[in-house]
């Protein structure tokens, strides 16, 4: 269709394919690579007179590199980013419709995966400098992930708090939910269960609004983690009274009742192992042995 239809190949189509590649990378890296390659193929067929021809080629190669990163093909990913620099327009161009912040952030993600944190942080700083206001939220999410991989939980919490403030739940509900959920998990890991519990109503509300069954499972898991994270100053779990244990048994039953995920290709439900294992572990130490077997 692109070859047969005059005017179908545009910089906007290249951008669309790049962003679809990025979204696909989370579920199917082969599809992400195919979409990235289609973006490059489309960019190479833009007419010489087309607007933003060089910018489109650079952008397309960036997302080939991003898909390679997700697949673990790091040499190929670095080669794709190098190719993006080769086909890029001269520096100092007055305007481009493509997001420079996104390009820098994708390159930072590659260096983060290689644990080159100083380089990744420098690229992220440059991305913040050129970011549009609506792009700052996802940049803070990327920075939080960098801090998590660099074993800096306090830095991750600070970045996630900034992400929550920057993300709009109406236009970016999934990203905002992810930021709140990750913030809750990091707070629990630092034994700050009370702060995590304060976030739970908002986390649950967004998950219910989106009607995402897996996200609702994750909320149940986090609720169990936060309820158990009532730590003493020494970092040991406080003893639960009879009422607390009863309430936890009810919570455990509710959580385990939701530990099956319906698969569209089957008539029965199947357990989601990681969620079920996490919930069982939370309640095993509180005496709910029958539920935790």
C-alpha cells in the first residue's frame, strides 16, 4: 500500500510505526522489531522533497535500536543508534516534529540495560532539558527505573513522586497507575507500609476505572504486602492481634479468589503463578497456614 499509494508515506506514518513498535515491545518483541523495520522501510521511501525526511530516518532507527534492546541484542541496538546518528539532519535545525526527549530517553535506556548508569543519567538530563511539558512524566518514570536498577530506592521514590505529579490520569491513566503502583511497591520495600497504604485507594480506583484484570491482581498483591509491612523500628513485623489475623484471613481469601486469570483461548481459568506465590508468602507467616499451603 505504501508503494502503491502516492503520499501515503509521510513522517507522521513513520512516527506512528515507531510508537507502535515501542508499545509492542512489552508484549511481543518480534512484532516490535517488525514494526521498527517497517518504519525504517517507510522512511527510506519518503520522497526527497518530503518534509522532515532526515528526521524521520533518524527516528525510525532509534526504535529499531529500542526493539533490539528489549530483545537483548545489545550489539545490534548500539549499531542501530549509531546508524540513527549517521542519517540524522545537521545539528541546529530550527524545528522537528519528532521528540528529541524521547530519542535521548531511548538511548539512555540502552545504556541503563548495560548498567552504564553515568552515561544513562547524562542522557536523561539532556532529555529533560529539551522535553515538552507533557513529556516530563514518562521521563521521571524512566529515571525511577534507572535508580531501581542502580540500587537507589530513595532516588526511585523521589522520581516516582515527581512522575505522579507530572502525569495526567485522564490522558495518561496507565502511566499514572504504573507510577503510583511502583511508588507503593518501593515504599513497602523500605518498610514504609503506612505511606503505601495511603496510596492504595487511588491505585485501586485507577485500576477499576481501566477494568484491567491483571492490574487488579497486582493491586490485591500490593494490598497484602502493605498490610504485612507494619514494621517495628527494628524492622521486624509487629504481632497481629486476633482481629488483625481474622481480617488478614479474609483479605487472603479475597486475594486467592482472584488468583486465576481467564485466558481468552480457554474455557477455564488458570493461576497467575507470580501473583499467587506472592500472596501466599505474605500470609504464611501470619498463621493462615491452610490458605498458604
